[in-house]
C-alpha cells in the first residue's frame, strides 16, 4: 500500500512540474478523440461527484477540468504523447 501511495505521489508531481529536460518532444504528441468527454473513476460510487472532463484545445492539446468528491475544482493543460508503443498523459496544473 505504501508503495502505491509513493508511486501515485511521484506521478502526480511529475505531471505538475515543467522540466528543462522533458520526457518527450513535440513530435511525440498525439491526439486521440476518444479521450475527449467526461470521465468518472471506475471505483467511484454511483452518486460520486468526481469527474474529469477533457476538451480539445488546439491540434494536439486538451484542457482538463477535474472536480473531486467534495466539489473542489482544478484545471489542467493535458497532452498525450507516445513513446515506442506506449501512450502517456502529461498533466500541468493551470
């Protein structure tokens, strides 16, 4: 359990801090129209208010509006990038 929390924390911090040496380049950005729309966590209760709403914001960019269980909101710039056969989501808190 402790390892999962550390991994989630590391992933969250990695997505919110700009880097002088980014993990990906502009050429690695991809757009997937299937990501656009409203999402709810799989483990959320039926009456959960938590939502993640992705909207297109340019050629290969997204805006993410996230609302948690308590109604608190956060906005992110989001980018999908592909390295080898793996697709990653980069989030930057705005």
